C-alpha cells in the first residue's frame, strides 16, 4: 500500500510519453518501476535527442541489495518508417551497492551495462532488454526481460491510449528467477501508468512522467 500511495502522490504532483530511456533535448523523465524482484527510481535529463544522464536507485528484494548509481543512456540506432519504428539503446551505470544483512554495511563499487531494443506500430509492440551487474565483493548478476503488446483500439493524438501486454522476466541467480506478468498500460500526454499481476502473486505497478 505504501508503494501505491507514493505512485499516486507522484501522479498528483507532476503533470506524448513512452518508456524509452532518452527524451527530447532538454527534457526530464521520472520513472518508478516496481517488479517481482526489484524496485527502482530513475530520474534523468536528456541534453540531446540521443543521450540521457541521471540518477538510478534500486532495491533487490531477494538479495537485499541497495544500489545507487549514475546512469547514462545512449540511443545507438533508430529506424523510422511510415507505419513503424524501432530503437536500439545502450544503458550503463556506475555507483555503490550496500547489502542490508551485512553487519558492516560496507559499500561496494559497482557497475551495470546492457542493451535495450523495441519495435512498435500503432497496434503492436515488442521489446527486449538485458543488464549485467558487477557488484564487486557481492558478486555478478544477469537479468533480462521481454514484452509483447497489442493496442485494443487506435487513439488519436491527445487521447487516452491503452495497451494489453505480457512481460517475461528472467533473473538466473535470483530465488524467483522466472516470471510471467500480464499487464495493462495507459498513457495520456506526459504520464504513463502500468499495472499487472504475475504468476508469482506479485503486483507490478510502474509510472513514467515526462516533464
């Protein structure tokens, strides 16, 4: 309930958005992501249409890790066609990791890197991303996820847009290493909201606000 309250407070305090990691030049983006294995908050600024730089904080529920990183995103390639678009991104971050159950609470210099790709039309959506984490003394981890989606109707500019999606998560080293999450996505203007429920009996609630 606390997480849901924070999300709706954010909606009330901040006024076309998507989930891509790079915004328009001079744009700020706030992303709060809550998934089966981790929660994250990402705030970034895009100095150009091909890059963004910002803060990302993550909490891994099973491993009890807290990550604080400076994240850089780069648009490697964009394919624009009359009825479709595709994108390829590189995302990486450098910072520190702490583990709650370690008595000394020692901080470890850490980094992550990975690729993200998406393809969409006004009706269909596909995405994939992966990340490799090196947490120094806390080990290394790999994660990946993919989505497919369909829009039940085609809205005009400024309308409320709706997507029905299925997300697959894979975290080989985690206790819950595989999950399936049906979800619904809504976006209108600068706000995107997602809600779903996984086969692990976990809620997925995400919000993205483009400022």
